[in-house]
C-alpha cells in the first residue's frame, strides 16, 4: 500500500472513531442531565460538564481528523496532519475551563453544602456511562494502534478518565445520600476537577510535542536506523530527522555509500532501503540523501551533521537515563 492509500485508509478509520465518540457523548449527556435534575449533586454536575465538553471535543476531533485526512496539496505539501494537534489543543482548553469551573463550584458549596436528592438514578446512569465508555475506549484503542492519531488519542483520554469520574460519582452519591456523610459529594466534585486538570496538562504536552515536530520515540528511531543500516551496501547513516504530523510520519536521513558506485546502483540501493522501511513503518514518508563514504557536510558546524546516527542516539539515550536518575 503506497503512502497516499495508507493515509486515506487511516483517515477513514479516524473519522469512524470520531463519529462513534460523538454518538456516545450525545447518549451520555442526555442520561446525565436527567440524573442531575433528579439528584442536584455537584459530583453529577461535574460529570455533566465533563460529558458536555466531551461532546464539543468529539465534534472538534471529527473536524480535525477530517481536515488531517485531506490529501496534500500545492499549499500544504506535507499534508494537513497538524490539524489533529490543533484539535487536541482546543480540547485541552475546554477541559481546563471545565476543571476550573467545577473547582469554583465545589469551593462555593463547601460552606453551604446541598443535600443530594434521589441517588438511584444518578448511580444507574453512572454505571451505564462506565459500560458505554469501556466499549468506546476498546474501539478507539484499536484505531489508535493502527493510525497513531493524536486527536483520537486525546479524545480517548476523556473517556478513560470517565471511568474514574463516574466511579467517583457513584461513591459520592452513596456516601452523601445513603450513608449520610455530608460534604462527601462536594469533596468528590473537587477531586474530579483536579483529575480533569491533570488530564488537560498531559494532553496539552502531547499536542505541543506534535506541533513542535518532536522526534520519534527512541525505540522507533533505533529500529529505523537498524533496518536502514542492515543493507550490505550502506556504510553508515547520519543526519537523521524524524517527525510526526497527526497520523502521518516523516523520516529523512543521509547514508554513506561507495563513492565509485554508479548513480543507477545508488538509486537501486535507496529503493531497497525504502522498501524495507515501508514494511516496518507502513505509510511513512522517507527522504534519503546518499553521500560518498566519509563525506561530511560543513555548512552547519553547530548541528550534528556527519555524525553517525547510532552515536547520536546512544548519547540521547544516555541523557535520558541521567535525567531519570
């Protein structure tokens, strides 16, 4: 499958996942509004706010993956994949606003707690929300594994957090209404606000990494270097750069080859290397520049030009170990 066909297939998958997310959010929002009307619970209010934002975020995700799946054109030669990161950042903004609003409401009720009314409907709706979220998350996980979509991954974070959110709503309703522990509902509402804020922070980091063209994970780069270097006529690999744009991945690097090799043979070797890399990284766009063995670029002495890719990667891994220590 060529890169264009692969991108179209991935676009179809991400759109289906986004539509499924919108459908689940609509169902859950209707159920939770009914439960909020019945219980008057601040924890349920937080759950309603989260689901309402899930719906808006899912609609934005749908738009984002649709734009990201649009083929490259003359004005966007690298495609439109960053639309996914922009959609993710919009979701982060909504989640942050919801967290702040819920925290303020929780603080307001600390000195003036509202008794939780009929809790049965709220508990039943929360259980239904957990089951629906599980089904959606399982589907989204399959799509993410096949596409690596940032927008779907961020959207999935909402529903993963929904498990704990809805579980906390159930516990809050039981403690406040059934066991008579006044204030439990308010405290759980504040806890939900903190959870939403933490999720927004993590999602925002991922979106910014994509927008700033962060390198692939070390494991993927290590595998790419090993595959490209395994060709018997490749004498070394250097000046490698990788990036991700939505579900599209890009890699470019230089290879050292025999300086006496003919242009035709060099071309055949590059084709062989690309074929091996496409088998390991479907849909990746690859740009390879051949250099005569030993040649080093001098026009950018401050960069890592001319240095063997294994050496650079080993240093990066060492720095990561030092930071963890």
